[in-house]
């Protein structure tokens, strides 16, 4: 049932959000060139690696200029990228990952292999299911970049404080997972994005 829901919802999302995809791609292309899509290896269900898709929100050579963790003050984030990240539009290409079967709409956020190796015992439980676009941790840390910006060493703070808490929330999701619970998390995520969007509109 969950996989059927993922296929139908992700396919519908890709069709309905075509204008958003087009606008985001055009803005990125005009302001910072190519590539428009950022690709990175993440760890999926049963420790199978896959390539995750996102709209590129940082400079082209970002990986050569700094670490894997980013925060609000990161100079590698482009002006358009900052807005796209705030609105979570950068995550939309992951609907393709859902359609392919790499991910689910709802599930623990997929991490990079190096982080998975550091917390392998936790991930043996968490990666029994497909990772997702949103989950309990996504809602709690919707402003993760702002939180990390408060620390002198964002990478250390992520590994020591934020990721362990995310793992606890991921375990909770695995225990509570159901279609109704998923739908509730999707609605809460949409409400959160709408709220952030209204704040950005008010500021502008």
C-alpha cells in the first residue's frame, strides 16, 4: 500500500509541479549556470547506495570549497539558492527518487555513507525501510541551517547533537509507520512550507 501511494503521489506531484520545476531550473541556470541538478550519493534501504537529486543551491565547485555540512552563513550558497532552500523547493527533484523506488515520500532522511558508517548500529534498524523526503526530523529541524549557524563548528555540532537526535526520531518513525501517519506528516510538512513562504513574502 505504501509503495502504491508513493508511486501515485510522486507521479502526480511531478506533473502538477512542472511549472515550479521550470521556474526553479530557469532561475538557477540564469544566475549560476549549470548544472541545475545536484547529484550526491546517499545510503538507501538495506544499505544500498543511490544517487539523490536536488536543485543546486550552491556554487558549482562547492564541494571543493568546504565540507558536506552547510548553514545559513555558508558563503557557498547562492542568493537564489538561499530562497529555494528556505522554501524546500530544492528537495522536489527527489520525487524522481521516489518514483524510481530509491526513496519514499515519508521516511528517515537519507544520509551520506560516511555518516551512516559512524552510526551503523542505528542504521541497521532505520534502513530496514526506504528513506524519505520528509519525516519527524524534517519537521523538527526545518530550520537546521539556522541552528547550525549558531555553532562555531557546524560539522561537529551536526555529528554530536543533531544527527543523534535525528536517529532517535527515525527510530520512532520506524515504530509508528503507517499510511495514515505518513499522510499526517505530509500535511504537516506542507503547512510548515506554507508558513515559511508567507514569512518570506511578508519580509519582501
